[in-house]
């Protein structure tokens, strides 16, 4: 993988880890304590300066009570991964709200595809 691709991937995965931490209502300090590392290490991972190892990714997933695949798919540019992410978000909503979101996505997609 080209170095710029690795950096971009580390940044995307870092953002996904940070988002999941915030969704879990945890601070970097709390996560660092659970991992047995310093808060600066968590910060460096979240900022994409350092890419987490596979084992560390599973540690984050365990703390956030999600799958490692969720953390990776949130960073993925692939349409299938993005569809899975949207599906997980829709699962938390009631039928009326899901329908509203689907209609909004359809309208946006139609508008953007005309460009």
C-alpha cells in the first residue's frame, strides 16, 4: 500500500475510533486506562498519526461494545460497507423515521446523479 494511502486509512480509522468513543460517552483518559496505555497514545491513534494494530483494534471494539468490523467499515469508502453502516444507523430508529431517511437519501441520490 502506498504511504499516502496508509496515512489516509490511519486517519479514517482514527476518526471512526474517536466517534465510537464519543458514542460510548468515554474520555480518551478512560479508554487509555482500560487499554493500559497513555492518553497521548489514544490521541495519536484517533488523529491518525499511528495506525492501531489488529489486536489493538479488537481492544477498542471490546471497550466500545462493537465489532472491529464496524470500526473498519466506518472508515471504508466501499458502497457495501457504507450501506451496512447506514443499515446499523437505521436499526435504532422507528419505522416512520427510517422511511424519512430513506426518502431523503433517494432525493439526494437523484439530485447528485444529475450532475
